[in-house]
């Protein structure tokens, strides 16, 4: 999280509530906020709802999806199309 926030120009810590760090700054001339949401759906729901209430128009989640699959490499992008079995 701190590494990602380090990519922001004029980045500053704006929230630490419940241990969910949130940083705001600029990236490529645009205002960007990055935050962590902990583990599990309920904490994701809380953070996403709060970000939307604060004006978020687009939310992108970065995480470890596929991290245990041998073909995956650090930095690979996964675009999930379903969550079926």
C-alpha cells in the first residue's frame, strides 16, 4: 500500500480508521485516492461505500488473485469474468 501511495505526486495520508490506510494525491495530472480494505467481502463493502459517498467515480481493486497459480508472474494482470466453480 505504501509503495503504491509512493507513486502519487503530493501524496498524503488522509485516513487511518480501522487500520485501513488511505492516501490521496495526483497521478498523471489526475486526483487519485488509494486505500486498503483488509480481508473479505464485508470490509470491501464498507470501504467501497465510503469511497462512493466521498465522490469516487471509478474503483479498481489490486490484489493477489491468481497468486498461487504457477503460470502467474508478479505484475501480471487478471481480468475476472466470473466467480463460478
